[in-house]
C-alpha cells in the first residue's frame, strides 16, 4: 500500500534534482545576465573602489593623492554613467505623435477661426408681461435663463449685422485643445529616437506644400508657372504628364490667375472696386471668404475712409514741449574733459548733438501727429455714432438678432391609432 503523499514527494524530489542540475550547469550564466543592469548602475562605485584599492597607499601626501584620485574617478564615472542612462531614457521615452496637432496639443478654434469672437442670435426669448424686446430686457432674459443663445460659426456668413461675444469653445483665446490628444497619455516608448530613421525625412518631404509664398508671387510669369506645375512634379515623381493632364493643369492655372488679376485690381481701391469685388466673390466664394482684400461691409469701409480723409486734411496743433521722451544714445558726457579741450573734438560733439536733437524732434513730431489724428478720428467717429447708440437701447431688437418662435397650429387634427 502506497504511503500518503508519496506522489507529491516523488514530484518534489524530481523537480529538485532537475533544478540542481540546471543550476550547476547554467546558474552562473543566468545570474550574470540578470545582474548586468545592476552592474551598470553600480559601475561607478565598484570602478572607483577598484582603482583606489590598487593605488599605492602611505602616509601624508601619497595618501592624500590616492584619495583625490579615487574621488575624481568616482565623480567622472558617476556623471558619465548617469548621463548615458538619461540620454537613452529620453530617446526611448518620447512624446506621443499626433497627426492632427503635430505634438502642440492645440489647434486653431474651428468655431471662431482664431479670432476669439463669434456672432450669436437670441432664440426662445420669454419676456415678462408688458416688456418690449429691448436690449436691456433681452439681456435680463439671457441672464435669468429665459432665453437661448445660438452661436454662429465664423465659416457661416449671413451678411447681416449681428452682435458678437467671446467664443464659448476657446473662451476667447482663439485656440482650442486637440481632440485627438485629449485624455490621452502624451508619452510613448519607441526606439526610433536612438537612431534617426529615414522615413521621418520622407514624411516631411511628403508634407511639403508647393508652391511657397515667394514662388506663388513668381508664378505670375507663365514660364515659371509651367516649371512649378508641370516640369517639377515630373522630375520629382519620375513620370510624364499626358496632353490631357497638362491641359487640365494649365486651364486650372489660368482660372486661378483670373482670380489673382482681378484681386490686384480690387486691392488698388479705384472707383468701382466694389463691383469688381462682387465678381471676385462669384469666381471663388471659398477663397474670397478668407481673403483679406475682400471688404465685407462696404458702406462702413467707405464711411471710415471718408472720415480718415477728413482727419488727414486737419492741421494738428503744435506738440507740447514736455510731451514724449526718447532714449538718446549720445550726450555731453559721452566725451571726456580732455576731448573737449581739442577744438576738432568739440566741434564734432556740437555737430552730432545738434543732428541728434533735430532727428529726435522730427520723430516726436511724427508720433504726436499720429496720436492726435487717431484720437481725433475716434472722437469724430463717436460723435457720428452717438445718436444711433442712444436710440438702439430703447428700440425693439430686429429679427436677425432676436429669432421669433415658430407658431404651432393648435387646431391641427391628431389621429390616434390603437
């Protein structure tokens, strides 16, 4: 009859014998492999003690030299080892790659397109009994949650005057957080940082967008445009465009040049430019929406230019003597007493100080004139706008700002299905 636990004892003895055989054959090698990281970490200590132990010892100066040598070897080895470890860690643990924001973790706000301001309309406004839809009453309804604000993105241009406020998406900064990087750890472990892989440079080359701004300006010449649009892609890609492809590219270039030529005429602001601007918008509405040459409010632009012309005709008053201050580079203390005894040096100082004073007076006069004209223009603009600002507070808001609720047909017949 077998003893209880005999099988367990057999397995235990068998595994113990196999472990002893493996330990006697490969135990030292395995322990050396697992001890490599600890040897690297404590290498400065062991190296310093080995060198210090092998140095000749004695009394007085020889002992002091041996201690200094041990300390210097220990410091250099420690700093070198830790520097290598930190560099490897920095290259292995690197920032997370994001194809949306390229690691910046921020993007231009899609709601306000970087301006920080958005237009809005008031919807479902519930006023108190007897109140009119004035600006004050609508503002109270918004504060008391009796009205709803509808924010309009900047890409939507209704061509109507609407009030604006800080963008709720970016809090008025014009910058929003990256949606791909949100709530994600911005670290990754990769060995690409140890050596520069060739595909990074290839990815940069793929993302290069031709032509650049200076090349775009030079493409007004058809021969240069033919090189950048047809010849250069054929050289880089190693292929040849067909006649139909060349004709399509060149027709697209002519269409783009038609927009650019008309845009140059609009930028000159000659009489009738507003009609050319309408033609420019009809050619390419998407491009014209973000074009700085396009004036969205033509009457306001003309009125402002007329007001600027009136201000430029005015003569500014003389500049006060104590207005403005410049940090001048030269003064009488720039020359020593011995230099002033020389007539040539004294004449040189007089000429330079007089020229500096005349230049500084002209600079201050120009700054005073610019400041005065700007203040005068703001004053005249406020005078012209004051009647409208006073009247709008008491008037009922118009329909573009205050959306009327949709009327529901109460007499509509309802059918019930059972």
